[in-house]
C-alpha cells in the first residue's frame, strides 16, 4: 500500500453523530449542516510524523512520570494493544497519547473540582510511539469513576482517553477506552452516543492475563483501528500485490 | 496481499475529547509540567523558511458564546507548498526544520487561540490536478464534540487563488465559502489572519467529511 493512497470513506454509522441529546453538551456544539464530502488530496493523505527523540524515557510510565515523593495510589495496570489500519496492517511509529483521572476519579486539571483528592504523585498523562508491529504499551494506575454534569446523577465509568494520529491527517482520532466488567458502562451517556452497540463494545478493553506481571500487576488489551487506504487499482501499476 | 482484498476492519469509534483534554495534549494549560518536550502552537522556528504569520480566532457555539476549552490542531505545507510527509512527491523544496503541525487550545479566560507559523505555498490538487490555493487544514475537538471536526483556513489576501480553488468551489453556496476565508490585518508589525469558527447557527463554518 503506497503512503499516498487515499483513505477509505469513513463509515459514519459506527461513530456518534454530532448531535446526541443523551449527552447534553453536544446540543450547542454540533454542526447542523451536513458535512461537505471532500475527495482526498495531498492535504488529507499526509499528516505529521514524530520521532522517538521527541519523547522522554518515562513518558509511557504514568506510575513514575510524575512521582514526587513516592508512587501514586491505586491499582497498577499495564495497558497495551496494536494500532492497525482498516486493512489489518500495523501502523508503525505513530503517536499515541493518553490521559486519565487518578484512582479516586480526580483529574489534575485546574477546572476539575471533584471532591476526590489530587494525588501528588500522579500527573495522569502519557505518550508513546508504536513499534514496527504497531504495538504500544504503557503502565498506569486504574482510574476511578466520577460524576459529571449531564443528568442529575450521571457518572462516568472508569476510562482512559486516547489520541491517535495514524499516517495521514484524515486518520486523526480521539476516543476513550473502558474496562471490561465495569457496572457503569451500560449507564454511561458518553458511550451511549455511539448508536451501534457492537461498535461501542470495541471500546471496552479486555483483561489480558497473559500480559500481566505475576505478583505485580494486571494487564488490559485495547486494539485501535484507524481508517485503511484504498488500493490504487488501474492507476500507474497495481499496488500492494 | 491479494489484490482484491479491500476488506476492512471497522474503525475504532470516536468519543468526545472531554473537558480535560489539556491534561494529555497540553499539560501546561491544564496547570502542570510533566514532559521535557511539549507540542505547541508556535511552529515557526528560527530556521524555518517563509513569511511569519499569526493565526488567531475564537470558536463560537450555537448560542453565540465563545468556547474556552477547545483543542485546535493544524496541518500545512511549507512555504514552497510541500508537505513534510513521504506521500508528498511534488518536486518542491522540503524544509526539514518544518513539520507543519501545530497544536493549541482556546484560552480559558478569553477563548482566543493563537498559532504562530509560516504562510504555506500552493499545493497540487487531487492527483496532481489543478493547484489548490494556499490553505491550512484545521482539526478541532472538545467537550460536546463527539467526533473531531475538519475544516480549512484560506487566506483573505489570496483572492485570485481562492476563486480558482477546487475545494472552495465544490461548496455550492458562495456565502458559505466565506466561512473559510481569514481576513488579514497587521498588528504590532505582525501579519495576523483572523479565523473564527462557528460550530452551529446562521454563520456555521463549513466542515468537511474528508
């Protein structure tokens, strides 16, 4: 597959629409005019690239990357998976960024006023590049659930936010990962913005005992799929065969 | 791979970036320092070739209020009109000191975002056809935005090129094309392009399904 191949048309039915009454904040922040469909040009098939030198050695270790006086409170976990494109190919050297609340459900953010305390040893963000197999991993503490203003008693299940780039700017994606077995998942207004239930279930990371470290920490697996690129049949020569 | 294996794993669904997107992507704005190297909205380093410009604007919701928690990313060609990416094989000079990608957030107090960059050159159009007018690709995400929104900034002082631009011209209503054109001004010796984005309402910005 050549790097300049156009991306497959995005299947919008698996994504949340712009306006989702179940998540009230979308009401005034959702475009109401249909998006203009734009065939890919160089502006869409290209995108920013990053190098290992731009990242620090602890950037993917949320247990240590903000440790001041000791380790953060909470259950330590490893989260890992692959970043693939829609054709099942690994996306190499792509930037994955994550952020999350601490074990008590509090974010280190000047606008978060939840009653749970800030953890002095937890920043709550990390980043990494995928390797040549498209694999990524990071270590963190399991985030806590927390309430948010939506309905009078809305709670977020434990989740980790993800930002992923891919190899072209049209693949840019921000999403959230949830944890298998969390009883808040069926009640979450944010997950409920996704109309396709099987699509929503793909955001739930599975416990991965094989990747856990005995006597140390459990692991969860979360694979990410970005849009695939079309094969350029009948143009120049046949690619990818 | 088999030539007709065009099949597909379904894309991972999008979720809102939420109110705390700054923690992961702009920790300094969230209120703390954690990484030695941070990505910013100031990408016109000393070695970058091209005309220095400032892009500035606000992002309005459907009630006309200025939003103050939005992530903005931009992707652009260099001054010669080439993207720093292997898919761009135009015979134009590559500027290795310029990645072409910026990231910033709207200010918590004023709602203003600022990007310091260089003015891009014109890039070949789709499959090498008619050139596109100089433009910067925008991608925004925030609380209340369920899937990132893509749009483009075109330059107000490129009237002749804008009239010919193949993307602007697919927008049926000329009035709506204007939502993508940033007027130029000069302030304190800096060239400033003002690009306000309207998420919803009578002045709704054109967003693209790319």
